[in-house]
C-alpha cells in the first residue's frame, strides 16, 4: 500500500461556526494504481490532495505515505519524504520563472542530492515529453502546453512512488490537454508510479483504474473501474 487515509477531518474556523471541509475520509491506495478524485467545486478535492502530499495537516486523522505517517511529521521530515517519494503537477504549472526548462526539471534531483547526473536525466526527460531544443527557454517563452510538459518532466524526475496532479489539463485547450494527458499515462506506465488526479474531466477520470467522488467533504462513491494494469 502506498497511501492510506484514516478518519481524516479538516475543519476551518468560520465567523461563528466551524466549517468542515473534509468529513471522515477513509481510503487505501495500492502501488501503481491510477485514481481520479472528482466532485463539485468546493467539495474538498484540492484540500485532500494537499493533505495526502503533506503540504497541509489534517485537523484529525492519520495519513500514511509509503508506510510513513506524513500527517504527524515535522515540516522538515515531510519535505524530505516528498523529495524522496512524491511528484506534483499543478493546474497553473508552477514552474520557477527565473529558471530555464532544464533547470526546473533538475530541481527535484538536486534536492535529492543527485546533482551529478541531474543534467543528463533532465535532458532525457525533456526529450521524452517532446521538448528537445527547448531546454534553455524560460517559462515565459513557452506555451501553456509546453510549460505543463516541463512540469511533467519535473514531476517524474525524482522517480516518485506517487504522483499527485490537481487539474493537470484544466488550463489547456482540449487538444493540448490530450497531449499532456497521454504523456502523463505513458510515463506513469513506464515508471510504475501511482497516479492520483483531481479532475473535472470525466473522460480523463475514466482513463484511471478507480474514481473517488467527493461531495461536501465526504466520499460518496469509490468505484474501481478496472484492475490496475501493473502491480
Ligand atoms: N484556508 C482556508 N480557510 C477556510 N476555508 C478554506 C480554506 N481552504 C479551503 N477552504 C474551503 O474548503 C472548501 C474546499 O476547498 P477545495 O479547494 O478543497 O475545493 P475543490 O474541491 O478543490 O474545489 P475546485 O473544484 O473549485 O478546485 C471550500 O469551501 C473552500 O472555501
Ligand atoms: Mg481544487
């Protein structure tokens, strides 16, 4: 098992009452599973992803990532676990604007202390996502689809055991979104990464092994579509 959420609650203090954003969430995800989290706006998808990746802490409950209790770690321990095990893709790409495409892809490797082979690996990954010849471009010199392909290369560069993607095609047109989507699944298959995607796009969700539907902070459906291709 790569990820387990046990009795997760997340609440925020409102003006005169508490706002419950996640309300007793429980699930287990196996290594190499692909999973989509769907649900209406405000249902808690991004919040849940952030908790699973250790970017935020639950109000109560336990999250185990790769056998380690990420919800109970210090910030430094969480950052270290993320560097070793986690990849991320955001809707708005979140590349560092002052670094080139190549340098952006090298960051996770450098954070892992793998600076030595970082350049060769980043070069290979940029080629893999079809951006050979764009290594020295800055994010502002790349289209949205190209930026998302750089962030795909970055997300896979540290060989993550699990990759979280929050609306990875949300800011792209349909055709470009499909290119990014196909690359995401191809790399996922090659590297046997576990893939957790938050999406509004039901076609994208249907390409995963499992769909979890949130509503009002609760899981209202948890459906296996097909068994994981790789174990
Ligand atoms: N820091 C915060 N303080 C108070 N409320 C918050 C905070 N962060 C999120 N929320 C609330 O938590 C709820 C869930 O937000 P979240 O971003 O997880 O939704 P989502 O399902 O990702 O929505 P979308 O599809 O629009 O991205 C929302 O009602 C939001 O207003
Ligand atoms: Mg969201």
